[in-house]
């Protein structure tokens, strides 16, 4: 009777150690002139191998990969999205994938991006020099 109980306990501890979830303090997208800045913070980076940022604009059929980042110990991260075509107002959705201990945890945020005509013009000029 004791052996099956010990086996169960060992399996339970092993599963509990590997089933660590990911939480975020925040995950937001906010306008920065004609661009968008995506920010997030994790309370704990233990076991996190990387972050991936993806974007979907309006009715795109799927998300487009933008950037991969490695944890740097600061817990707070930022991605500036300079690649948005500056035109009419658009709903932009961002997906953050957090890779931790072989698992992928996914978070979403969105923004209605509506740069002014001056911001659109300035954004077009900046994109010519990138």
C-alpha cells in the first residue's frame, strides 16, 4: 500500500513542478505618433526561454510574426511597431507568445490605430529612411 502511494506522490510533485503557468502584470498596445508601442511585464522569468510578438490588422487571415525576444532579467519589455502602413483607422491585434518550460502561453491585446494626417505623413517620411 505504501509503494503505490509514494509513486502517486512522486508523479504529482513532478507534474506540479512542470505545470508552472505564466501570468502578466500587463500587456498593452498604445499609440506613439504614427506607430504603436507594445509593452508587457512578467512577475517572474523563471523557465521562460523567449517571447514572440505577432500582429494582425483588421481582417487579415492570420497573425504575422514580428519579433522574438529573449528574457533579460528586467521583466518589463517593449516592442515598437514601426511597420504599420499609415492609412485609415485600423484595428490592430497583437499576440504575445511566452515560451516557458516547453509550453506556449498566449496573450492578446488590441488597439484602434487612427494617426492624424500629419502623423501619417511623418510616418511615411520616416519609413523612407529606414
